[in-house]
């Protein structure tokens, strides 16, 4: 493939939720910009790994400028005002952002980084299951954790991942009083958390189902 238009279109088409037609629009948009703007964009893309870090607790990506000397955690995880008895597991950073913007949740987070395909056996390739087990073990040992909320989208992949997480987490919580719950009424089947409005997220959290 020697055509630079085709090459860039194919690259954009790899982005989540982007089809070929939309990818081509991105290419033509870039062609309408001046060279200075394109160089600035290119520099920002090249430097993103340098300027962004990942929280060792919740796995959230955040600017390195938010770091403090005493901790490698993000602002949310090191906020002592957050409710340490609650841990919500979400699929991606955008889901965390949506919950934070809604103002409906004040506990801690863990970002899985994806969902588990129905027929996939090598699960660690898709989600951060080992990191989740470690965080749950640490929080359970501290005695503060009371509830793990499986805050995943009610899509086939999300529901399959919920089932998988229940299987993995239940043995870790066998001798504790920690409950596993999932988002309840408010989210309809097929809904992605990222695109839900604040009132819907509030109802889903308030009406969550506990085991």
C-alpha cells in the first residue's frame, strides 16, 4: 500500500469505534490544516507517553504534572476523602471520567482495560486481572473494603466479563464480608457506561444488585 491517504486512513480505522468512512474524514480534515498545526499535533502525539503516566492502584492514565513526590498514585486514589469501602471496576478510562463528571460516586476505582471475549481462554491478554486480584487482596487485608461494584457496560462482552470476574473474585472474598454487586436499573441492556447521562448512572448505582 503506497498511497499515503490509504495508509493514514487504515491507521485511523484501527481506533475504537472508527470505521473506514470516518477515518477518511479525519485524513481530509488534516489535509485542510496548515503545516504548523500538523507539526504541533505530531509533537503532542509523539510526547504523549512521556507526559502521561499510569496510576499503580486504579490503572488510570493521568498527566505526570499531577504527581507529587510522596506518591505515584493519581489524585483520585490519594484523596483521603474518598470512600475506601467501595471499589468499582470499570472497563476503560472514559467510564471513570463519566462517573466522576456525574458526581454520583465517591469510592475508589479499578480500570480493567477491556472486556473478555466469549471464546477467549488467554484472559490476561485482554484485561488487567492480575493487577485487580492484587488490589482486591491488599484492600481486603486492610479491612476497609466492603463492596466491589462490577460497573461494566450491559453489552454481551460486558456481561460475559462480569460473569468471569465473579468466578475469579468470589474465592478471594470467601472468608470476608465483602459483597460483589453490579449496576442495576437505570442502565438498559446494550448500554455502554461511557455514553450514559448522569441521572442514568446515579440510578444504576443506587439500584445496584448485591449478592
